[in-house]
C-alpha cells in the first residue's frame, strides 16, 4: 500500500513538472528576456562603442558624422573581393575575437546558456518559433582596422590575416557586418552583408550594402547587388551604380 502511494506521488509530481510550462505559457520567454536584458544593460555588450579604448573616442563617436562625398557609376571590380581561400588557416587566416575580458566572456556564456534554456523549455517557443525575438543578444566579433582615424569592423564572423603577430591587418572579411569610423568631426557607419578590407588601403568594400550613415546622410544603393567603397581617409563613398539619399528634393523634381 505504501509503495502504491509513493508511486502515485511520483506520478503526480512528474505530471505537474511537465505540465507547468503549458499551464503558464510565456514564463520561460519572459524570464529569458529579463535575464538577458539585465545582463546587456550591465555589460553594455549590445553597445560596442561603449567599449572604445579612450574617453576622447567616446566623445567623438557621440557627434553627428561629417558630410561624405558621393561618387556614382564608378567601376569597382568584383575581383577585389576577398575569397575564403585567401583567409584559410593555411594562409594564416584566423577569427577576430569577441570583445571583453576572459572572465566577462565566461559570465556571458553562462547567461546565454541560462537564457537559451529558459526560452526553449517554454512551449510557446515551439509554436511561435521564437518569432517574438527572445534570442540571446550575442556580442559580435570586432577588429580594429586603423587607429587614425579609428576604424572598427564588427560582424557575426570576421576572418583576417595580419603582418606578423601584432602587425597591420593585411586582409579582413566580415559577414553580417558593420564598420564604424570615428574622427574628431564625428562618426559615420556602413552596414553590409559582407565588408572586405585589403591593407594597407584606406577603404573598405561593401558587398550587398545596406546603408551608410553620417550626420543627416543616409545613403543606400538603388540595386542591392551594387558594390560600394567607403574611403575612411577621404570621407568619400564610391558606387558602381546609383545611390539614394544624397540628392535634394529639387534634383528629383527636375529629373522627373
């Protein structure tokens, strides 16, 4: 009789444990969001410019960027794109690091694991396929391409080669990428599916560019497969096609 009662208690306990997520949907998702949000707020890992090495750079980055010169219909060869072979381990290619200290990265990994667990034990996640965007915020990889002006490349992945152990960057390619240029006159950014850099040039090549933003300028290519180059020394943008966002309204009225 006692054994039967124990079995019943164990059975009821197991049923309650398994039923809890279904009886309280979204608890896992909202708990994950709270944990992840608090961690991001403390570490500022979703604000990469907060990790700039000097206070002066942070002050410059807070200013609206300078006006960029726009050059359209320029020949940009696709042969200048960096290939996977050039960045292979055999040719010295390696991954750019995530920002932060070793201890900080370890803490972030623990938080990400907890967030992931809380999210995926919630059955609402299985139904919605996490359409509410409760995925953990992951710090993107970073690589400094130039010190003056300060050019920071970010991406979900970055492969690069450099001259020697601590020498200048020779090749770099970032995917899901953004590059930020910080000058005494302010900062400007460019986003693209892929961003390529061949040192020691003064420009980056944007493959499938999304936008380039500086001050009141928000430059976008008419065609998504257009190649664009951003020269961070001359503060100029070159494009193999037409760029939207740099002509005033009077131009468009005359051109129609």
